[in-house]
C-alpha cells in the first residue's frame, strides 16, 4: 500500500538503533504512536466519504482499518517523533531514573 505524497519518507536517525537495542519496547512505542496518529486521522475525517457516495455498511465497517493502516505506515516512516520519546522514557523508567 502506498500513501499519497503528504507522508514523509523515513528519516534517518535513532529508530533503527532503538529497534535493535530493545525490539519489544520499540514496537510498543511505535504502536502507541500509530494509535495516536490513527485517532488524529479519525478526527480529521480523512476517510469520510460524501453522503451521496453510497459506500454503505461495507464502507463503514472497513474505514477504520484503512485509517489504522495509514497510521501504521506513517509511524513506520518516522511519524511525529513520539515513538522515540516514548521509547526513551520507557528505557529511563526501566533503568530506575
């Protein structure tokens, strides 16, 4: 699945190092960021179809999956940097700081 050009390309940085350091914690942080992005996308109405479009029950049933997929892809491509901050906070908490 390819997103429109509004989605930034992956940015080089700490994400790969964080994923290698503690894969489970990194995936939890990235997943949380994706959930946050999904909620923002829902609020923006990104998948809202005009009433006259006629998508019906199928459209309603599956639009949340499309929104979540957009959010997952955005998070994998760098997101907002929230995953990195969450990861760092979790690691500090784990170390007892």
